């Protein structure tokens, strides 16, 4: 039977179930890696068994072969015929990784990717090796067919490279197709840097891995590159160069011309999942699982809103017949208030449908962190806290790459090698905490490690050596400002390029990615004690109550939740108390700042008479209060604040909303505005 289309209900059900089962099984496997537990092993087996049964409903023999092999391996471990150790865990994680990628390909295109057969054969062979008795032959493990290409046929991309050579050298050649992951820069990978490490390079072809999107939507930190090359370097040296990106590489060995006459070389069974799915993964349908009760609540609110609209329509009809407007005013006000209340409730319910717990993102990190630590020879424990914190789905999905880079940095730059930690009086194993917590309408996600911390003197010296700032500007920075330099483009604290990082691509990309999500990124560190990076993000788009204030001809919005009070103070009561202008309000000294100055805008001329009143907005910033002088108060507004990528990079702006007459209103972020004036750094 042909592959089912992604719109088929049966396929949609499989995709939803497979995502959950793969995630659950992967988490259990990582637990098995530390301490074998029969109960956990049974859970993994049941997840794989269920996956295999579901996949058997479709014509996907490569996926079925992998899941059958995984089931056999796990069953052998349950029966005591196979040790539950790193070998089984690695093979099973590879099987789940492949299943996850193939599931997304099915969701996008309705079929498994082209390279599934080769990858299936490799994974099945890994289980054969595990199940082979000492000195004997492997236990029975199903083989994976490789349809679509006869053995010994040179792949088209390698044939094209060979055809472009003016003269083929004697001896064997190695052909490589490398499709880096879109998030490879966050992983510290340099695709062309890897290519340059091949001294025998003969031919190189670069092309986009997928069609380019419109220019205005291009993500400059996403890699869209497909590399094909020919080299005289032997296969072993090529494997060494690409050892950390093996899942993204296809390699074929081309025998010498004399040998090639007898048989063309066959591609090795190594396939890039990125290449297999690049053409259709971005078009996958997104679905949400919604509790039926929330749908009923939305329907009820819509009914109430329709009834309120009918009442308003009746009042308008009476006005049209010439009724006295004074008599209609109470009804119009009541309808307006009711519609406003219902609209706000309807919006809150609708936005709530998009919220999801951060557990879905957090639980993707133990596996890559384990792999990174093993590559670097370090002992690291990852603790997850606040996984139940809800956040907008798009924000959650956009967090994966920046958080992955922060975790990589924590392992590579932060956590010391075991022997260094022991000398410093620390436990040999480092600890990283990934935490989420709610703070009003924002969610703060932090990555904290107990490693060596950041050395401001070293950062200052490195910044000077790279010419990031003029000497005078660099000398004027306080410690917090120096630490903030790690977000400068091209900056790296690594002494040399390593397997994980050190190429100067990363922290600036992290801040840029967080800014695109409408958030802010800050860092704190103590030498010898560790580093904490915090991401403050919007929980969801929400209706905010805003105070409108004027500076010159312009209006701005301030969140009412940050406003403590409004005051009119005679200027004779505002004086310099040593640290700048301040006044006394309710027996408390309150600093006074000018909004026009904070925003670098011209304001109206201040009255020269001491008795003239200054109009102040008193803001709450934690335990402090700060007064902002404005030219005028302009009322209140309830609006939907939307973070805009083009404006989010401007200090002090939280987003925009629309006024009643359709104008765009800039909404200010008090924390950032005040922090900028105080020199606390602006994310």
C-alpha cells in the first residue's frame, strides 16, 4: 500500500502518540544510564513495543525494522541475556532519535525520508553486535531493506563532483555530503572550518539545503547549507574530522579508476537526517491538544459576547430613531463595560490554549548534555526545576537553541575537569540547574552552574586584544559591564577552538534569539563559584492596563502594574541630594528622572517658577520606588501588547499596542528604562 498522507487521521494519531512515547522512552533510557532499574527498563520496553505496534499499521519497513531490533535488545536485557549498560542505552537512543526524525518527516510529507533505509541498516547492525554471543554469531535481528538504489551505484551528488574534475588522480577518493543542522552555530560548529581541515580537498560544491525564505523572514543565525566535496584524504582521516557531526554526514569511498571499471563504489550506510527532511519539515502541521472544558468555556464566552452585542445594537437602534441620548447613556455604558469584560476574558481563555509546560523543552536536554560531557571527559549532573511553568508555545519552541548553547557553554567553559574541581575543594562532578519561575506576566528561565565562573580581568584583556571597544570606553566599564561583553559578536573566552565551542559564535546569537522572542538576557557570575544566565520572557500575549503619558507631542504606555502612584510636586521640593535629583514622598526619598532624558527625546520646556508643579509617575522596581517626570498624563488604555523584533532591540521598549483611533503606541519596560539610566547594562 502507498504511504498514507499526513492529513490522514490515522497518521495524525500515530504522530501525536509517537512524539510522546519517544520522549518518555528517551528520559527513561537516560535514567538507566546511571543506575539499572528493572522498572525503568520495563517502561522503555513497553514504549518501544507500543511504537512498533503502531508503526506496523503502515508501510514503513525501515522504521519497523529499527523498532523491532530495539524491542529485541530491550527484551534481552529484561531476560538477563544482555547487560543494561552504555552500549544498549546508546543503541536505543539512536533508534529513538531516528524514529523521532522519521516521525517528523511523516508529519511533513507522509513518507519516510530517502536515507531511512541506510540508517535503519546501521542501527539494526548495532543491535546485532550487542546481541552476538562471545565468539559466536549474533542473535536473530531483523534486517532493514534498502530499496530504491542497487548496491554498487555511485550516488548522484558524488558522480556530479567526479564529473567536474578535469583530471582524476590515481588512488582512491573520498566523497562527503555534509548538511549541517540549522542550529549548528548554537552548537559551536563551523561547517566550512571543518572542510578546511581536509588538506587533500579536490572539489567543493556549496548549495542551499532548502529553498531560501523571503528576505524579511531569514534567520541569520540558522544554517541553510549543503556541502558536497571530494578529497584524497583517506576515509579514516575524514571520519576523524567529522566525528562530532556524524549524524549530518554521508560518506562514500571511490576506488581507484582501475578498480572502478569492475564495480562502482557504494555509498556507506551513513545518512544525514538533516538532508532527508530539510525540504518538507518546516511545512509540518502544528496541532494542539486542548481540554474539552476549555473549548466549552470559549463557546460560553462567545455566546455572552453575542448577547452583549445584541444589547448594544438595540441601544444604537433607539438612538437612530431620535431617542434622547441622555436616557440611552446608562445602557451604552453598561454594554461597553460588559463587552470590554467579556473581550478580556475571551482573550485570556484563547491565549491560555497556546500555553504549554516548559517540561516539553527541558526534557530534551539531558541527552545532549550527557553526550557533551562524555566528549569533554567531564562529570556533570543536570537538575531541572520549574518544569510545570506554562509559557506560550512559540516562545517555548524558540527557546531550544539558545538554551542548548547555554548548556553547552556551562559544560565546556563553566564546569572544570574533575581533577581541577578536586584541587579546588569541590565535588568531582559539576552541577547545572535549569530553572523556570513565574514573575507576573513574565517567565524567567535560568541556567546556573557551579563551575569556575567568569573572570572580569580576563574578559577585559580579551576584549582589548580583539579591539571590541576603544580603550577609554573599556576602562570606564564596571564589572557588570565587562561581564556583559560576552554577548558581543565574535567574543569568546575559550583559549582555543575545541570540540564544542570557542569559535566566537554563540552568546550574541543567544541574546538575539531571546530578543526576537520579546525577552531579555542577563548574566551574573562569581569567580570560582559559577555563572547564572537569566532569560526573562513574556508568558503570552496579554491585554495590559496601560497608563498613557506624554513627552512633547508623543504618547507612551507604562504598565499599570508597575505604577505605584501619580503625583504633582512643586519644583522647589525637587533637589539634588548628592546622587541626583530626588524628592520626598510619604516620608521617603524618591529619585526623580526625566522620561525625555531616558528616551533621548526633546521634552517641553520646564516652567522656571519654583512653584510650578512637576508631574511624576512613581514606579515600583522591586523594593524601590523611582519617580519619572513626564510632560502630561493622557489617560488609561487596555491593549494587547505585542513584542516586535524590529523594536525589541531598542532599550526600554516592551512592545507596541494600538490606540482607539488606530495609532501605534510604544509601550515602555520600566525595568530596562531605569536600568539603562543607572548604567546597569541593557540586555
